[in-house]
C-alpha cells in the first residue's frame, strides 16, 4: 500500500475512484495498460485525504446526480476491508443526498448493503458485477484473487431482493477461452435468475494494449500453453480483439435478453444512471 496526493476525487463526469491499482489479479485487466500510468499495479495507491476532499466537493455540488465508481479500480480491493474508504464515501453520498452506481467483482460489497438501501430510498443506487464466465474453476485462474462467479451471482440476487437495480458487465469475453455458446447462455440465464435488470456487453471479445498485453500473455503461457501463439496469429498488436464467432454469440446474447426481458442496449442502460428526479422532470 502507498499513499498518493490528489487534488480532487469526484471528476467532472461524476465518476470517482478512491484507489489506483488492484490486487484481484485478473489476467486481462485493461487498467494495467501503460497509458494509465498507474505504476506498481499490485502496490495499491490510496488517495490521501480522499474522504475529506470528497466531502468538500459534495457539500458544494448543487446538482444531485448519480455518482459512479469502479471503472478504473475496484472500490472493493482487499485493502477496503481494513481501510473502509469506500464505506466512508457511501456514507457521504447518503449524507449529501446523491445517488451511486458501483461496479465490482467482490462479494465484500454485501458489507455495505444497508447503506445502499438507504441511498436507494432517498435517491438511487445501482449495483453491477462483472461476470465473464459462470465456471468457478476457470474464473479461479483468470481472476485468481477475487470472489468466484457463483458468489457474485449470490450478491446480485441479494441486492435485487433488496429492491436495488442490479446489472452484469459481461466484458471481456476472452477468445478461445470463454467465447462459446454454453458460456454465453449460462451467464444470461444465471443473471436472469439473480434478478438483474440489465447486462452490458461491449461486444464478444477483449482488448489489449501495451502493459496489459504482456501481463495477459505471461499468464496464458503459465496456464494455457500454446494459446498465446493463437492470439499473436489472430490479433498481432491490435487493441480490439473480437472473437472469431463474435457475431453468432452476440446474436444468442441479444435473443436471450429479449426473451428474458433484460435490457442490453447501451442507451437504455445508461438511462438507468439518470436520477429519478431528472426523469420526473422530463414529464
């Protein structure tokens, strides 16, 4: 752990991140890319005076909006169990009357379910979990230090049962490992059973950039010998790496979502992130 100085927490786009780096060990993580300049990725950086800064910013923010977190660093990294900075941020969000949308892979989020329920009653709370496979064994290899898919699905069910909007981020779907019909059908079916409102899928495939590519390939060599050769042959140094059967699998995905009444269009999903008060003013 290390501390870093920052000038602000809540960004102009209403996104906030309390940590930099991660200890979940996901082999495909784009946040490892050198362009983000995170540095020693596993040596998680904690933003100094984060809660003081956040309170100052929220107390001066006139428009009540849904604040978002989890895009660059999971708000429930292992350090959160001890430091409770995310918990503190949620209490500030509740105190100042904002909404919140959180993306995580950790069942630790259940610790704060009562805070999310209170935020949801006064404004809006949205809880999303990343799910790229329902196979706990495979997940233990590609996402080695975080909650298993079966645990994440249980988290989604508990939040859904609590009346909180829940969703799945079905990305990335790793070519030659997860891009098969059985996996796509299992994710959608189990997400439906867990009560999710939406599934966000940015296409069937993955992305690779300098920094993240090298880490990914190192782990392919370690756990899936010879698979790196297939990636190099198919994608070379491409950033966007679609599955060879992306179109077919995406069609299965959308058809199942239509049958189950799960939202999957990006514009419809992002409307959920608007506040109840904003939506009421439209009418």
